[in-house]
C-alpha cells in the first residue's frame, strides 16, 4: 500500500511542479496521501491529523530560497538560485512536519531519523539531471520515508 501511495505522491509532486500544473497538486495531494498512508497504522485523533496535514502543506510550500544565491536574468529581473543548503533545509522541513505524530505514539527519534533521511535524500535527488525526474523522486521519497515512523 505504501508504495502505491508513494508513486501517487511522486505524480502529485511532479504535476505540481509543471508550468501547467496547479501547486495544489503537490501541496494538497501529497499531504492527503501522507495522511492516508498513516491512517491505517497509527491511532489518530482528528486534531493531530489536521495539524499534520497543515504542517505538511506548509512544508511542501517552502523551499528556503533565503539561502539561495542571488542572480540577475538577462532581462534585468533578479532571482534566487537554490543551493544545496536550500534543499537540505527543505528536506528537514518535510521531516519536521511530522512532529504532531508525537501524540500518536511515534517516537521523537523516528521523526529525527526521517528528518535526517530527507535532509540527505532531497539534495541528492536535486543533483539528478532533469526537473521532472527530480520532482517525481522527491514526491516518492517524501511519502516512502513515512515507513520510518512506524
């Protein structure tokens, strides 16, 4: 079940990054799939689930561009290029979004372990050529690492 949901998460992550795609595919789709993946294995209460979904939505919306390198496009517009530190912080943010699960008998150590795993995996994935592959793999790893939590 987790692998099917992980593949769907990869598709949602990919669709949210396309120029034609709505960012809600990534932010809401991946968050809801994560909630579904956890629902069968943990004792949830509604407020923990809502907080978990909200934090995941927020984490999937944040890329820590503040750590990026500033540049200027040929037309004079400024932009920030993502660095490895941006992606480390993004992966860590994905992992920390699981903190509400402490109220569902998930250990702090497993949340830290997932956080570290994602902080390593996301920057490595972003080194692979091709944005489509990067996004699909990021979504897959985002959800597949939920197995670490129990």
